[in-house]
C-alpha cells in the first residue's frame, strides 16, 4: 500500500483541502502556533522545516523573525509556497552542513518517509549540539467521526471495509517515539491541553477532504473512490441539516527530541 503516491503532492491541492477542514475549530486550536511555541521559535532562531509543503509554518516563523529555511521533496509543493527560502530535498539526504540549525521541524511528514531512521539521523546531524527536533503527528483518535462516516458510506457497496489509518500505522503519536529514539537521547510526546475539533457547516469541505486521500486509499475499494466521496457528502449534508454542523475530532501532538 503506497502511503505516498507521487500524485498526492504534485500540487498543494490535496493538502489545502485538508487544511481547510481545520479552519474553524471549537475549542480553537492553532497547530502552527502551538508547534512553534513548543519548538521555542523566536527572533534569530535558525530553523529547518523539513517537508515544508505549502509553507504554513515558514510563513509564521517569518513573522516571528526566525531564520527559517524549508525543504520538500515535491517541486509542486515548493512552487505553491510563499516564496520564502526553500530547497528541493529529501529528508533522508539533507543538503545542509552538520550543526547548521537550532531547530528542525518535521510537521506531518514522517509518515511519508520510507526510511525514517535515515531521516531522524539527518535531523540530528544538521542540528547544533543542544538543538531540538519537533516532529508533529496525529494520534489514534484523529478524525474518529469522519472515519466512521466514511465507513458507513462505504458499507452498502463494500461491506466490512474499514478506513484504517495507513499513515498512522507508519508513524503516529503512539508508535513514533521508538522510531525517533534511534537518533535522539530524549524523545517526549506532547499533546495540547485541549484537543481541537473541526466544526464544519459546509458538506463540500468534508467531501473534498475525503477526495484528497483517494490516491492513497482508493485501491482498497472495489468501487470507485469518487462514488464514496459523493456518499459521504450526502451523509455530511444530512448531519449538518439535522445538527447544524459536522464535528470532526482532532488528535494532534508532537515529539520533542533532543
Ligand atoms: C502532509 S504534508 C505537510 C506539509 C507541512 N509540513 C504542513 O504541515 O503543512 C507532507 C509534506 O511532506 C513532503 N514529503 C514527503 N516525503 C518527503 C521526503 N522524503 N522528504 C521531504 N519532504 C517530503 C510532501 O511533499 C509534503 O509536502
């Protein structure tokens, strides 16, 4: 099961669809601000943002006055970014000198990396002595209600199928600690005091989220992923009409490594 088909990040369309889900949360939770505080980002701190995607973290770090550089495997993602300092690079072979950064950030990206030991060792290598790596990931409770809705929608044409989190099987808040410990002495898993919940009032937001992972999960279905997306859209619409919103649980945290 390829968890990183090339199509997934050819542009930032899929990532944007998923970012949109979390725009309105109750309680409010800003994963970027939370992560940057955890990482101790401030004026002049030298940061490498590995797998920077369309640059959400880079933008915020720029506003804080950090000296942030981003790198990503996908040129399509880099082109979609904000034009801040970026390089096309693989997490397992970083084109940077040893000890060049105070902080390495790896947000929602390690589950796409096949050789996570190599990546963790590269993160360690480019950090100064005493530097810190912060790896953001999801936990087992992430998207619980959305997973249930997707499974319900699939049941009539794919009985017994469950939407297993293939990315979480690779790297999650539950299984990431040991993987990072190959490169770091101290690895601490931190969750926010209060987990965010997306409160969605537009069924299109739900439908687009599910569509955005079709190239990862579509081959598990005998039927088409597009059909599933439309079934989910219909179910989300029913919930929104009945309850006023479709609520999706977030379970996001980070490993702080030194
Ligand atoms: C889910 S996105 C996260 C983007 C960004 N960190 C964020 O949280 O908004 C994952 C990113 O990791 C990148 N990526 C995947 N494998 C990579 C690798 N081996 N090295 C560098 N970047 C990689 C993808 O191209 C994509 O931009």
